[in-house]
C-alpha cells in the first residue's frame, strides 16, 4: 500500500523529533489520514510504500540506510577505527 506523506514538522528542545502526517487508502477503498511513523522531513510531499490501519500508517523501513566501507552501515567502520586506535595507544611500547 502507498502512503502519501503530506506534512512533517520538527519538535523537541533541539528540533530533533520529526512528526509526519499523511493519507492512504485501505484495501476496502476507505480513504484515511493521520500520523505517519518512520517518515522524515525529506519524505514530505512523497508517496512511499508502507502499511496502514484506519488510524495510522508506517512507511517501509530500510529506505534510508547509509552504507560505509565494505557495505557495512557507516557507524560500524567508524566504531572499528576508534577501537583500533585505542588498542594501538594502549599497546604502544613505552618511550
């Protein structure tokens, strides 16, 4: 089912929470609208695959994955780099 993300806004003390709303049509042909979970600011105005009930929708996951080195998510190589630098510092022979 497709979900139309019509409006997104940021809230929270640092505008770090995104709340979106939109509309969709249920399999029985009923048109509904309400909150859209897992949508983000760049989704506003787009129609995205997802699932929905009579009161809320959720867009499909796995759409916005940042891939880093060797196909791993970006935080993995960065985390490994910190671990390697830490181990090298700890195991370094005294001067």
